[in-house]
C-alpha cells in the first residue's frame, strides 16, 4: 500500500480515507527575458544556423546564469486543511508580512 504524508503539516494520508491534493509548480525563465521574441521563427532559424557562434556564447556563460535558465518542477501532496490554507495564500505573502515578533 502506498503511503502519503502532507508536505506542509506532515500528517499521514490514507488513500482510501483521506482527501489528498497535489500541487505542481513549474519554475522557468520567462520568455520575455530573452533578447529576441520567442515566437519569432526567424530568430529560431538564425539560432540554428549560427551553431558556431552560439557554442562560443554558451562557453562564455557564467555558472550562475546557467542555473537561472534551468527548468524546475516541484510536486507536493497536501491534506484538506493545508490545501485550503495554500489556496488562500499560495506564495505565503501574508505570513511573511505578518512577521513573528513577541509582544514586549
């Protein structure tokens, strides 16, 4: 039997008994951050024709730049309560603004 845990609260989720929600997140460089229009077919053709130049450009790219170009995906399992909380504040903006200060 496959066992799942909520990735937010750690609660064990039984597939036959508990509702389980899946959150998938994709992170990648926005198309508009490139120098050329991504949908421009001429750009794609020119890029394919200029293999020698593009190889030199790739060799000159810094490791930090390569990391920012990467495509990453994340997958999380959530229980019903955490699913509701996630939908109310998916980027945790409200919890960051609140801060955690003691009342002195």
